[in-house]
C-alpha cells in the first residue's frame, strides 16, 4: 500500500490496532482454555470435589463431559 493509502487509512488506525489486540487476547484465551494440562488439572479438581461429596454423580458426569469435550478436535477452537 502506498503512502496515499496509508494516509487515507490513518484515521481508522486505532480501530485496526484495537481489533488486532482483541484477536490476540481471544487466541490466548482459547489456547489456555483448550490446553490439555489445564483440562487435566480441572478434571483432578472435579474428582476431588466429587469424592468429597460436594456434587452428585449427575453433576459430576455433566462437568466431566464438558471437560473431555475440550480435549477432542470437535470440542476445540473453531
């Protein structure tokens, strides 16, 4: 893009910059959300809570399914 194009797009530079930052934040959040180590930690905590009697089997199964879905390609980021 030439100098003229850059000058014409200068007023929207803050919007473009903000958009880029938001994209980076979303990408990092998704990376952390679908990280297998994080999911395994959450599964371990879930088992501890279930064994401590803090939730019933139905709730445990529902949450376990949600966590396991994060480990599969279909449950991962799109």
